[in-house]
C-alpha cells in the first residue's frame, strides 16, 4: 500500500499522460463554487483558464471515487493540463486516495481468478 501511495504522489507531481477529459467529465464554470468562480473570472490567459477547469474537473472525479459515486476503475488518467497549483488544501491527499483505489481496482481485474 505504501508503494502505491508513493506512486500516487509522484503521479500528481509528474508530467501529464496526455489524456483529455470528455465533455461529460468537464466541469462547467457555472458549476464552480462562488470562491472558485471568483478566481476563474480573474484568469485572463485562455490556456490557464482551460487548465484550471481541467484540474477542478479531475478533482471532482476523484471526489466522486472517494464518495463511491464513481467506480474507481472509471477514474481517468491524469488529464493533459492538470496542474497541482490549482489544488486546495487536502485535495492532494484525497486525489492520492482515489488514485490508490483506482490502481487497486485495476490490479484486482488483472489478477487471475482463484479457484
């Protein structure tokens, strides 16, 4: 378990895998909390604005895994544009937990069936 958490921590800090989120997975600006919406409104660079929404969308997906609203195996890889700079306190830990659950689910699927 310790190894998977180490991997998850490096995964958050590491380069993006290049996957894009689907339109359904992306959060809309109107869905942001007031505080996040205020921050979003101050962003002027289109790429930074896009990366902010991508990051917040991935955070939401990870929270859904933790809340058991999204099966862990359906958590996508870290999307291109994800940036730890847009995480709030405690979210990195939550993301690590969701990633660990996702990896564990994938390993269970890959393990040969016991007879």
